[in-house]
C-alpha cells in the first residue's frame, strides 16, 4: 500500500482504501471503493472533490499495511454526527441544546475508548481528507490528536473524554460565520478578522448559558487560539495563564490545518507540519505539551515515499515511536527492484544516511512502479 498525492495519480493505479464522501447529514458513501482501477474520469472526480491523496496497491509494497488509529466505521459515524449536530446548531441560529451536547459527549467517549484499545497510538496514516467536508473532518482530527497527546501526558480517561469533547466543539462557533469569510483565500479585512476571532466565545457563551458542559471543556474551546507568547486571542493569555486543554487543542488545531488542503494552498506533508510546529515552541505553543504531541506523530507515515541523502528513493515500511526521524524503509531502485527492509535507527551501514524529504519531488522517481 502506497500513498500517492492526488496531483500525481495516473490511470491504471488501483485503490487500496475507500474514499468516503458525505451525501447527507447522516449518511456517507464511498466516492470510489478499494480495488477500483483508476482512469482519467475517476482521477478527475478525486481532484474535483479536493481529496489530498489516495492509497494505491503496488507490488513493491503489497505487504505494507497502513492502520488507522480509529476504526473506519466509527470515524464515518462520528463525521456524520458532527455534521448533523453542527448544522442543527446553525439552523437554530446559534442556539445550542442538550441533544447536541449529549451527542458530542457520546462521540468523544467512543473515540477515547477506541484509541485506548489500540496497542500502538502512533498516527501513521495520512487521512484521505476532502476539502468539501473540512470543518467536520477537522473537528474529528483535532479530537484524535488531542486524545493521543493527553495519553502521552498520562491524563485519565475522564480528562481524555473532556478534552475530546472540547475538541469536537472547538469550532462550533464558526457555524455562525459567513462561509465566504471562512473560505476566503485572500487576507481577511480587519472587520472580517474580528468576526472570526469571535468564534470561540460564540460557542462558550451558548454552552455556559445552558450549563451543558464542565468548565474544563469550556476552557479548551475558549482558549484554543491563545498563544504561549501572549499574542493569541480572545484574551491574549500568556504561558501558564492558558489552560491545559487550550494548550493541547492549539497544537492539534494548527497541525491538522497545516496537513489539510485549503482553497488557497496544498496540504503540508507531516514532516513539513512537524517542522513548522517545532519552530513555534515556546512562542505559540508550550514546549512540554508540544513534546507530548510529537511523541505520537509519524513524520514519514507508513506507505509514503522518502528521499534519502544517498540519492535513493524508499518507501516507509514501519515507524518507531522512539526514533521518529529514522523509520524502517525499503529502497526502490530505478529498475523497479527493492532492497531488504532497512532499519535506519539500527543498521550501522546506513548511519550516515538521512531522510532529506518526501520522495515525490525527486525527478528520478517513477509514479507507476
């Protein structure tokens, strides 16, 4: 199984995972199913829906399996429920009710239980995101990233469920903002930016008025745009003035936004997003929380291609949680043959070989292998 960015898809490639899209608030349907042979029409469909990339079958990687941290059925259920609840909030003119919050809390608990049941919580998958349903997928991904960070911080199950609830609700207030502002590719006007900055408070005001969630959950929603150096919003909190849940959500929110396709830019690869958030340590993000966050993120997910400093292209076979920058890889030679699996963290003959970037931009790489 190999990950191929959408712009590099070619006819006759075979899908290794379903590509799912929303049809209604409570029903999702695969755009294309696993095993489908791609042609020009199918590739146009994938591009039309702004899907970041797909997993394909390949002889050089037929033994490579990419596992998601949350099972696909639960993800589909949660995504549909998020959309249904967010749209109900919007249709109620920004009024929240017990039904919406109870539903979100149940989803949060289900996600926590599912993730805790995994033997390995390393996030190895590039989510097959579509820009069409960004708001809902973003809420889910921020919840997953926040739960895994909480696990690294040894938070108990109750706290993990609280932070998941906070994450699922963190952008609820955006449903009251005009869509043309949310999706605007250009710089926002000062007035538009002030409107956007209100979204954490819109949700908090509604939830607090009805006394529907704990103060801890509210604190995460309210402070997920605060920055460690005090330059964030809505209050300009600094350092340890920022609540724990807000610190966690802030990193998860930015990381997922970076790795998502937007109307104005392509999605960053995980290694690019990691480099960005690391550069924000103790500026935008608490360094200790950032370290916990990065423990569970694969810089080079399984099934992706990487360029090695010796000029070779390799596919990532397995990631090692304690050595994220030196995974187990398999070199793919120009004639299509492959090396044995190479553990870059252990193989002394590769001690001086490093990963210098994703392999997709290397002119020597052939996408039809």
